[in-house]
């Protein structure tokens, strides 16, 4: 039975998820799924389905909050979203036949690998400080206070970005964590996109990916409307705090925060799956 106290606790968790989602472009599900599953005892498939609702809310908040700042690379995002939607639709259908234990182990392995990747990239940046450089067809430019002016970036290894987006769509549908945990590190580490631009672009994309699988999860009865509503309200409030911190934090600290969050979740689910 869902009580008022439970809804208030879930709303507070949604606020934390919204803050992380706005800061890092990962949707917040990487925190919310363990909280609902391990903390409140919700089955992982139901926790993932509720989390996907917050991914959509986070995506809407991030897109609105970064509009006009040139951080969202719409051309790149929409191209990669084709692959993400395919992955999300495919795994959204298949997740009913995947065991909870397999999902736990997958969650642990995926988050551990990405945490290691982010730790290895703490002091590397992809920005070009010469504003006269041509960003190319899929690159971009934006003003960055950390660099003291306008910066430029060029997109590299597009096939790698497409494959990462395909996998991210599947991870989002199967685990309910938002494909941003794959997209942001891949775009930043391998494809030449700065952390802030990768997070903002991912923030737009994860909502579209989630939309491709949420109807399937809802039809199977995995989505609890009261819990989803409470979490979404928390996300919308928490995203404001995420924007405030994100504008003031150095890119290095954003990467470190992402690595620490993912590492903690990986350990939690590794222990749970044993």
C-alpha cells in the first residue's frame, strides 16, 4: 500500500534525481532505480518503469533550462536519437523475458565500466579556444565561463557515437536509467564533445528514448501512477538546483561526480547480485 509518507519520500528522491539529471544529462534514473528497488523494495522492472517517467520529465526540464545557451547540439542529437529509439524499442519489448538477476548484474557491470572511463578523463577537455575554427557539419560552439569566452568543438568518430546511442537506448529500456550514462561518457571520451555540451544534448535525447519504451512498460502494468507522479514533481524541483550548480562547477568536478555516483551504484548492485 502506498502511503502519504512514501510519496513524500519518493518525491524527495525525485528531487535528487532531477538535480543529478540536470547536472550530468543522465536522467537521474541511475540514482532513482537503486532507491526504489533496494531502498523501497520495488521490483527492478517496476522501478525501471517508474524511473523512465522521470527521464522524460528531466529531459523536458534540461531542454527548457539550456535553451538559448547553444549547449544542445540539435543536429547531432536527432541523428543519434534514431539509433537510440531503435535500441529502446527493441529492449522495451524484450525486457519482460530478462530475469531480475540478469538486470542487476548488467546494471553493476555497465555502471562500473563507465565510472572507470570517467575517472580516466578528469583532466581532458575537448574545447577549442580559437572561436574562428570551423566546427564542421555536426560540431558546435557556445560561451563557457570556465574558458573565458566562446569555445568550439568538432565531432569525431560518428559511427562510435551511433553504436553507443543504440546501446544506450537498450540500456534505458531495460534498466530505466536513461541512456545518458552511456551517451555522455561516449560523446565526451571518444567523439570530441565537451562535457557540458554532451550533457545538454543527452538531456534532450534521453526523453525521446524513454518515450519509445514507456508505453510498453505501462501496458504491462510496470508503471505505478502515484509513484510516477510524485517522482516527476520532485524531478522538476530538483532540476532547478542542478542548473544552478552546473553553471558554476568546473567540467572536471562534473566528471568526478558522475564517476563517483556510477561507482557507488555499481558496488551496490554487485553486492545485491551475489
